[in-house]
């Protein structure tokens, strides 16, 4: 008897499966999957990490393929702002090696890192090596206050 019994939504499910396997819908769903894997493919951001040691804060920024001349670091109050400027030039030449078309695109990427105190820009140290920008911000040395005992 169970062999003759039909699933109540069996035909509907078959129709829906068939619909989602059709070319236009399947391509649309693939596009949506790709979007959520990489939602901002033209993002101008870069990875920044903040680490704290006993004496300092260390900011690490991954900047592969970026030259030292493209990097600008600004300190404003308790913020460290990392700016990366990129100019891309594409020349199209004819058979005589004459430039027939020139395209230039300028891109600026910025990340701002807040710290819990006013930064003394004279004490910051920064280095750039093998695509890794390292910024070291020393912590302020405050005076420790001892509590008086009440007798």
C-alpha cells in the first residue's frame, strides 16, 4: 500500500527542482553564491591587525605589491590613519611602438585605527618590509597612585 501512496508535495518539489536547474535561474543562483563568497570584489580595503604588548601597540597592515612611496601614515589625536595611493597606467601602442591610447586610474585605500590615548607622533616607529607595514606606538607611562588606608 505504501508503494501506491503519493507524496503530497512530490510533484511540486520535482517542478521546483527542475525550475532551479534551468539555465537562467541556475546562473543567477551561481552569481549569488559568488557574490557572497566575495561580496566586495573591487574593495579598496586591506587587512589591518592591532596587537597589544606590555609596552606598546603594534599595528600590522598587509600591503602586498605596495611600495614604500605609496604609503602615507597620519596621526590625528588618538587615531593612526594608513593611506595607500595607487596609480595604474596602461599604454596601448601601435606596431611602430607609438602610444595610441593611455589609461590612468588612481585608487586610494584608507584604514583608521583608534587607540585609547592621545598619540605622540614623535615616538611612533614604522617599517615596511616584504608587503607588511608595521607601526609601533608606545604606551604612555602613567604614574601609579597608591590608596591611603583609612584607620
